C-alpha cells in the first residue's frame, strides 16, 4: 500500500499543471498542450532540442494529412491492483499490442504479469527501478544505475534483454539525462496525449474519459495511460473499438522510432 501511495503522489505531480511547459535549472517537466482539432501538437521552442537526443513524443512521418492513421499505446506501470491484468485482457481481445514502461517493483512482485506482457507481444520498457527524479542524479554512473538495475532484473526473469526505450519518471528530464540515455543506447519516449488518470482515489468519469481521449487523438500520437486506473480498465475496449472503426491502427515503438522522424 505504501508503494502505491508514493507512486500515485509522484504521478500526481506530473500532471498538476497540464497546460504549462515548465523548466528550471534542475530540469524540465514534459507537457503537451492538447487541441481538439486532431492536429499534432507542436513542441515549444525551448523543448525542440529533445529530438536531437533521440527523444520522441509523436510520429512526425504520419502528419495531419497522412491517410495512414496510426496511434501508439503506452502505459506507465509501477504496481498491480487488478487493473493491469484487465488492461492486458482487453489488449489480447482486441489483438493490439502496447508498450509498458515498468518499475522494479512490478518485476519483483508480479513476475507472471511481466512474462505475460512478453508472451503476448507487448514491448516492456524502462521506467527506472525506483522511480526517482532523474534530474537529481549527479553523475552518469548514478543515472545509469537506475536503468541498469531494471535491465538486470528483467533479464533475470525473462532471459531476454530489455527494449532500449526509456521514459523519465514524472516526465522530468534535462539535457544531461537525455544525452546519458542516448549514450546507453536508449531512445527516450514521451507522449503527445495524457489525461488525469493516475489517482486511484479520484478516477475520471468513464463517459467523460472516453470523450476526452477520442476528442484528442491525432495521427502519429503517443498516448500515455496508467494501467492501474479503474476507468481505463473499464473503457479501453470501447476506445479501441471506436478507434478501429474510425480507421486507426496501432503501431509499436520500433515503428515510431524507425528512420527519420524529425
């Protein structure tokens, strides 16, 4: 229970000022300003450098006018409360694969869930071992230790190397972080849409959540969802079905990061 509370509090900080891009000497918080016109959101001038360090937040090759309509489902998963398994059930039924950015806690406490992700074709990615503010890391060695610890835990469980995709905890980062991640062979994956789904004690209304997600999809979009959300567990099937009916398909991170995407 303590881990869950800490996890929720940290994620609450991530989205408390959704419509603002924040920056400080210590680091930058990642935010995208939504639009309901189904257009790809643009980065502010102060964040465009992110793409120079293998940072991704959408698929630019699938622009607003592209006829091939693709979305990328990503999930930040730190623990299981019954809803992660429900999310996996829905993805299996819909024959859709996503990317799960996991923490050490999920691997050590829910190994069967991680094995299931692998067996069902999902990409398991690095969200660090303990979910710290990575901008507080004073050296590359300290930064690398968080990612390497998770890699090692994952390899010990699955016998496979972890996919080289990284998402900063709380969406906080700086230039050094992204440079260090790139030197380690990682591509940093942010998002172009998210909503307030992280607080288990204050879940969004399901109908309103469906409306919000569908109103904000855009071609090449990277959607961030928290699979511990009871709302997401309840609505994901409906959302995917509707998107399929509207002509959307779901890509994986290898497609997102392949070739020139700037």
